[in-house]
């Protein structure tokens, strides 16, 4: 049995949007290679190309057609093309992309460490106290890798890239942090003064 990846890991490795990973697994398009329960979904590594294939032919085949096409690929793991009746899909590019994604995931894991003595075990870039999820949030907020490197000179652009990949594959646990409501409100301007005019003497 091949190793399994979580839905988040599979999304990062294959480039398939997370919502579609869930749908493909739940629809049984990768057969028993994909599992799901109340604790989450998982997929065997040997079905990752099938996952990508099921996503890429969404607009070409019916649900049953996609299921048969993926089944063919799972039964013929060395095939260069997956075939379903008149449809033949070259999967060599997909296989290369998945191999690259798995290599990226492995590098991201190696670039991050968790130490209970450092920020209570928060995942940090190895050798630093810089949380990887903070790096990912900076990128999501529009900061460039170069700007982050200038803020944290000890980080290379490669480390920044790996930190962001790790954060996508392993999102923060619990509810996402939200900004205070007052930050989302526009300031109110008025021409009135806070204090009224003093009463006239009688």
C-alpha cells in the first residue's frame, strides 16, 4: 500500500483546488485509493495522477466516464496515456507535475521544524523563530518574496517559497484568525463638536 496524503497535501502536490479534491474523493472517482470520514479525507500517492486526471477532464467526460478513465490509469500505472472509448489523454505531463509536487512537499517538510521549546511548537523555518504561516500570510497580503527577504534577511527566497508551500499543505489548526471588527469599519467624520456650547448666563 502506498503512503497516503491528506486532502490539503494532495491539493498542493497536484495543483487541484482543495474543494475539487474533496469532490473527487467523495464521488469515488479514485476508487478505494481515496477515503473520507468525519476526520478528513486522504488519498494514496499512487492515485495522485488519477486525481489530477479526474480534475482536468471534468468538462470532457461524464462522471462515469471520468471514473472509468481514472480506473484505467490505476490499473495501468506505467501507461503514457489513459483511454476511455474515443478519448485518449496523455498523462506524461501530469506525472511529471505530480513528481515535482511530491519533491516540493518533501523539501518543504525538511525546511520546517517544530520544537516545543520554540514558540510552543509552532512550525518555523528551520534554524529560525519565524513561523511559516506568518510568511504565507505576508505573501497572501501582497508582500513580495523580495520584500519578505528584506524584512528577514536570514531567509532565502527558496526558504520563503518552501514556507508558503508548507503552510498551504498544513494550514493552521483551529479557527482562522480574524481581525477585530473595528479594523474593518471606516472612521466616521462629523462637523459637530463632542461638547455642546456652554449655556449663556442669565
